[in-house]
């Protein structure tokens, strides 16, 4: 099969690599290079970089997906199908070009967690199960017909980067299976049940501050979900401190949420709205990540102090 691959994030690299083993990738569409880092050096997307290193041509990086010239160029590639992974919203003039249509890998069990951050929102919500969905792209956002779904369990302490990599590999496997079924004409797409949808909006830095009135389980899930961005933080004595790792304890006190109930040699326990959270790794603002043990060598954290 002749395939045009569209993506930008490294989540799609495993899918692109796997596609190249079974099919001919006749072009890649990605986002334009952007300035990044302190030096504002222009950096291309992970997908563009991967494609360039493997001599995939052409690599298209359009500013405007509605440009008729892009549609013309893509039509001339004569692809059987377009594959989309972690990319922008496509206009109909693009996704309707190939004869077998355009399919997408989404990192959730649609219609659950439609949107930009399905992995993070599933962990944040305390889900025990998630997966990947291969679906046909239509005019909506993650609303197209379902082709194939694969499920996985979410580990009790699994973080976003860990689940991200597992779902990336699972998505590549599901993608190849889906294309094989499409090629053989053995697939029967299903409409999504719109009465059972949940949304997964993009994460915001405004969400990063810990709310100690929440339960210890909810805060723990947020710490797992928000790695590496936007992270989670607390405020102690007016200073911002990122919470890198913690875990919930099956105990409770009568103190105000946010109060340090116990300060050990390598941990601090903080009362939440329900339950206690034991914090073991932090990152003070402007400093390296460190254990609580290393931090308290230079900074006292007395029991009874109130964190914000």
C-alpha cells in the first residue's frame, strides 16, 4: 500500500517505523520547524527528523493545511490511504483525497477521552484501563467510525511517559492490523456512541498547583498524570517547590489540609482533604530534583507547617 504519514510528536515514530516494514511511505506531512530552548534554535518536529534520517521524501511542512497547493501535491502522490498520528485537525479537502480514506491513531478507547491529552486525563481520572483506537477521520474531533481498538491496563503507579511509550507501540501494532483489514475489505467500521463521551482537553500550567483539599488519591493521580508537563507543585514559605514523586497513605488526621503531619529523614507527610500524601522527591525552584532527605539537610520542614 502507498501511504502518506501525517504527524509531529514522537508518539508517532513507532507507527511510522512499523509502517515502513510493511508498506511504502510515499510522503510525510508534519508541522513547520519552530524555535526552541534558551537559544531559540530552530528545531524540526520529531517526525520530520525521523523521516529525513531515513530518506523519506517528500517531507511537507505546510503552515496552512487549507492551501489548495497542498491538496494538489498530496493528490499527486497517489497514496491509497493517509495515516494520522498526533497531528493537526485536517480539512475535508485533505482527508478525503485517498481512495481508502484517512485513519488516525488515538490514545484512548473512543469515545472516551476525545481531545489533545487522552493519556494524561485518563491517569488523572484514576482509570484502570485505557488503550488505542484506530478510526476514520471525519469533520469532527475524534468522532469518526471505529475500525479497531486494543485495551491495556494502567499500572497503579504508572506515569504519563511510561504509558505513552506502551500506547505508542500498541498503536503501531493496531495500525498495521487495521490497514491489513482495510486492504482485504474485511473491516466493518462502527459508529461511536456519542452518549458515552468524555473529553481530554490540553493540559494547562494553571492546573499544576496542588489543591490540598482534594483526596490524597486524586493528588497522587495528578502527580503521575502531569509528568513531565506541566508538573505539579506546592508552595512552602512563599517558595514554589515541584513535587516529583509521592504516594498516598491509608491514614488520616484531623488537621487542616496542607498541614505537614510528619517530617521524617526522607519524607514528609501532608494531610489532604481525605487521607495523607507522603512526599519523597521534590524540585525546589531554580534547583535540581532531589530527595526529601537531601532537601532537609539544608532546609527544615517542621511538623505543623502549612503548605499552600
